């Protein structure tokens, strides 16, 4: 009984660490979009520098999961929770890398004037922000419905990404070479966000795996 109590406490610690890391990722993504909107290179460089803190969180979560497997020898649902926890941390870390990529795009555009107002990219980012919240809450609450809901949101993100690319390359075709380069950079930002959405659906798939033991494809 005491061993089970200790294990449950450790699982709660794992959930808290993942929620904390997810919150930091969401903030990094929000800040990266803000730096892009205002082309604030100084703020963007801080996001790049802070990425090491996110990497450290992933390492701490991985260490906790390995320690739980080694000392508690979990089976069935408990083991799936731990394995999924490690995978979620890896997906979150990759989201952090993509936030850095967006910040670096803002640095590359420093001193320029945007060829068109940023409308769809922030809209896309807002949907993804909610996807991350839903994915993490699905994990914490063992909520299958919330996990499956991510597939519809991901479709919306993909649709916005295609629209962004079409609009930017229309602008690029009509403007000078400098505008073409900027359109390419912004198209890559859309791609980075689309990939963040994919990682959020990966978390949802992990939740479904925990609950049912079955592997699914929400992307």
C-alpha cells in the first residue's frame, strides 16, 4: 500500500512537471508570435536563449520517468502513463524548438516592413495554443473526448496553413525580390506552427493509448 501511495505521488509530480513545461511552451509561442508581429529582434533573442530552460525540463521529466520504471516496475496502464509522459515531454520540447524557429524568423526580418498584415498566422497560433491546453488537460484528466477533439482543430490549422501559403506566394509574385524573401520566411512560420499542431495531436494520441492501449492517428 505504501509503495502504491509513493507511486501515485510520483505520477502527480510527473503531471505537474508536464503542465509546467506546457505552460512555458505556450508562453514561448505567444511571445514568438508577438516578436513577429512587431519585428522585435531583442525580444526574439531572449526566446532563443530561454530554450535551454525548456530542454532542461525535458531532461528532468525523462529522468523521473526512467526512475519510476526502474524502481516501481509498473505494468499496464501505469506503464503506459509513464511512457506517454516521456513522449509528451519530447513533443513539448520540439514545440519549444519551433517557437525558437519563429523567433529566429523575426530576427531575420528585423528592420523590414511586413508586406501584408499578420492576420491568419496569429489566428493559427491561437488555435494551436488551445490545442496545447486541450492536449495537456486530456492527459491530466484521462479525457478521451478531449484528446479526439484535437483532430478537428488540427484540420482547421492545416486549412489556415494552406491559405497562408497561397496568399503569401500571390504577394511574392507581384512584389520585388525582397518581398519574395519575406513571403518565404512567413510561409516557413506557418509551417512551424502547423508542426506544433501535429505535436499537439501526438499528445492526444498518447492519451488515447494510455486509456485504451490502442494506437490512433489524429493527424
